[in-house]
C-alpha cells in the first residue's frame, strides 16, 4: 500500500510544518497520536496546505510479461462466440466429440490406489522407485544392456518440462560453457529452459519451407559445425511443432555425426506410444543411440500417452558408461533437485507404476494408446483427402501424411494464420502449427476451406 505525506503550515513565521509520515489501516499516525481524520485541527488562523506524495514501488521496474503464445490461443478461443470455432493450439488429446479424455486404465489404477489406502508421505528426492524402474524399462527395454548393467541414472521429474530443466541445470554446473543445439523450429519452451538455466544455445536447421519437410543436409551440416562436445537436443519421435521425423537411415547418419564430433545427444521424448501407437517403435531412435554405447540424456513425459497432463509426471534419464558413474550422476541430479522443488509428487508416479506393473492394465493401456493414435491418423487422412478434393491448384498436400503425431505443420505464415483466426475462427499458433487432437472428422472439410483460402488468397 502506498504511503501518503501531508504537510500543514500556518502563516506564522515561527511556525514549522507538521508532517504525517505514515498511515495504518486508514488512520494517520503523528508521533504517539493517531487521528482518523485527514485534517488536523489547529488554533492558528491561516491557510492550510496539503501535499500528497505517493511513493513509487520498488517493483516498478518489473515489466509485463508477454502472453504465452500457446496458452494465449486457448484464452482467445474461449472468448470467441462463433459456433464454428476450432481450438487447434494446445497439444492435449480430445475425443471425436472434442472433449477431454481420461483414460479408462487411469481410472482403474486410481481405484486400486483408493482400495489399498495408500498414504501421501513424501517421496525421496529421486522419486518413486517403482516408477523410476518402470519408466527406464519402457524407454530402453527391460532386457537392454544399459538396464541390465545399471548404467542409467533415472530421477523422477516434474513432467517433461521439469525433467528438461533439471538436466539443463546439470549441464550448466558440470559442463560450464557447453552449448546446446536446438532444432529450428522447436517446442517454444526449450529456449526458455536453457536460457533460465544459463546454458548457451544455437539452432540447427530442421524444417525446409520449400518441401514442408526435413532439411536433412542443413541439419547435418550445422551439427558438424557446432563446437565439439555440444549437447544436441533431439525429439525422439513426433517432432514438435513440425511432426516431421528423420527416417531410420537418417537417424543412423545423425548418430554418426554426433559421435564424430564427440557431441552428447539429449532426447526429449514426450510422445512415446502416442505417435505411432507403439511404445517400442517410438523409442527406436533412443535405443539406436544407446546401442552404440553413447552417453546420452533423455527427458520423458506421461502427459500425452497417459493423459496425465495435470499430474506433472516424467523423468530424466542419463545413460553412462558404468554403473559407478550412474550412481554419482544420480546423486548430483538429486542435489540439484533438492533446492528446486525438494521432491516430486506421488500421485502420477503411482498411476504409471501401477499400470506398467500390472500385465492386464498394461495391455489395456497399450490398446488405448493405439486408439488415440489411430483417431489422430484418421483425422490426418481425412484432412488430406479434403484438401486434395477441394484445392484445384495442383498443390501437393502429401506432407500432411508424411508427418506423424499430434501436430501438423501447415506451412502457413504469420499473416495467413491470422486470416485463419480472424476470418475462419480457427485458433492456432502463429508458426502455422495445428494440433490434430483438437480436430474431428466432421470439421475436416471446414478446416480445409480455411487452409485453402488462407494459403492462396493471403500473401
């Protein structure tokens, strides 16, 4: 609350001003006296002057932060009253009725937790042991040598974002000056994470606007040109925002260059099982690098594949050359986590551990993942078919089918995306990304009309 100063003076030369220095709960304090009125009575006859000065806040230098480019899309969507509006901004799965979806297997796991009467005690700093074991085995495969030889340091994190942030803090502390390489474009939060951790970064070419595909030659050239020992951030599957993944042969060549340059691969795996419907297929890139004996980092999230968006459940895994090194690295990850958030939440970790640890629930989960991935594939196909049927220009829209996962990069520029929103009430990010999870079969033709109009009629 700003304080107010009042100065009262009489016309008498001998009189001196009286200052009221502070206020408290609506009262004015003057020495030991408190008055509830703004004006003090005086016996002197003369003029009364009042000067009010509002102190500036010590926080006046704090500027307004820009709105989040993704969450701001949802706010704009909610404010729209148009009945044709579409929210294709946020990456959260929706049913064919465009409603949020809680997996049946998640409900079953939570019911088991209630029946068992499990407590809410603090977890260890590294998280729930059963979860850490399950998540590492899902990622690498239970029979993988890195698991059998205990060469993976796994720490439960606050979903993908928190796991990435913890790893970035580890890089800053133990690899000072090392640079991170980030794809252009990438998920918007990657840059924020490295900036706040104090890790310098640069971009490598990834998206080719001419083909709406992968600029593989540019990617390889930029990784080769990076300082030796850089951390190369890779999207394990379903690249966000483009939906463009390297082929198996291209992954081999990427691994070759990273090994040649003595770089350290750092995978962000946010969609395992959700991209293709197969947990193993979506982990193939990570397993390829691990099979080469490379040391690497992998951040995981269960927001998409289990729909646990609000539970903030994920992990950071570091693959090392020996179990002894893994123990030491894990100890330092815990040391970094302690002053950050002390220890992670338990609810989501138990859901994952219960599902993976029960063969019946695990099978049900895989079936639900296939269902979710299948719905998005159907929408992707229908959108492509609608574009081809409606657009008579001869433009090749096949890039939509070559992309994978929740997102599709349309190739629309900022002005064209504004037309999508202003004219067609299709709410999306300005980089041209759309979330197919927010689309259903019934609205594919409407979206096709909007894309065709924006692409051809807006420069």
